[in-house]
């Protein structure tokens, strides 16, 4: 599928389709079973043209299982996820990340995540340009965007919707911001875009000037359809667009 939005914004990387399936795609990247890896590294590989696939035994880590929608794996976290996110527990357990001040607040964060257990075997990351819409239907679309591009995406997300909060930046892991949280939004009466990649641990997996922007596929199609007659054809945006480097 070709994306006019990718062209209008001069995106550096292809939009990434996130699909759920019981069939494993051919010639796809996949972590080895039980081996540690970062979901966002696979997302970046998909942005650069590869297809990546995950199942419940190849999600990279317990957090990856949660972020991909394979249920709540946090009860199995050594020493407790609330300590890992905050102060650490000592006693040989993993060092705390200090992203949350106290274990109590860490518990509150974990307790309020929109956990889901997808009724599918695989979660697939695939460049949107390689998606065959005749037999594939994306659930979510993730875009890697720099500040100028992200500004346009947030404005366009609000363009045909009431309110001014049609894009949100929730705290969470990188994988939660591109799969778990957007999937939750897709089930709401008024789904919102999710801006992500604020996860400090995952930041090394993306370019320094990049954040993610993820929307349900239906919302992405609406944004594509809204390009004509929108601000993307007006002087102010065209002035900004000029300073965005042409994609290689």
C-alpha cells in the first residue's frame, strides 16, 4: 500500500503496519525462543524494509510480551515490576530503572495498564508499502517522525474530530506505546493517536530526532483522506516542509 501521507511529510522511513495473525509470514525476522531482545529494534528493522514477527515465546522479554498484547506477564518479573521501575529491590534482583519514584507508584502504573491477551498467535511488523490489502488488514499504523512531521501528524489527528486531545503522550514502555496502548485506543468510541518512544531504555533503538506516532488503521485512512484542502496544502506547512530533508 502506498501512503500519500508518507510523501507529503517526506518521511525518512516507511510507515509500519502492525498486523495480528495466526499465520507466520515467510522470510521474517524473529527472536530466538527464550532469548532477550527489544521489540523496538524489530520495529526499526520494519521501518527500514524488513518484516518481523513475534509470538508468546519470542517477544524478547516479559515487558515485550505485555507491550505486544500477549497478556500480563509482569507477575513473573523477578523481584516485582514495581521495584524494577522504581528503586530496585536489592538482594541480587535487577537494578531499579528509577523511572517512577516509589514501588507503590510502580504498582499503580502496572495495575492500570490496558492489558490484553490477543486471540492470535502472531504479532507482525511490516512496512506498509509491502502490505497486500487484498489479503492483509493492518490493525495499527506506526510512523517514525521528527518534530516537524510529528507536529503535522498531531494537527491532522485533530483536524476532523471534536476536542483537542486526539493525540496523547502516555508514560510507558516503547512497545506499549506502539501496540498495547494504541490497540486499547482502537476499541474506544473516540480512539486517539498515541505518541511514543519516550521510553529512555528504548531510545537507543531509534534515531535521536525520532518519536513514534501510532493510530488505528481506520484512523490512518481518515488522515490520508483528509490531506486535500487541509493545512498540508497551505503556506505555513509548505514553509516547514521545505526544511525537512528529502528521504534517501
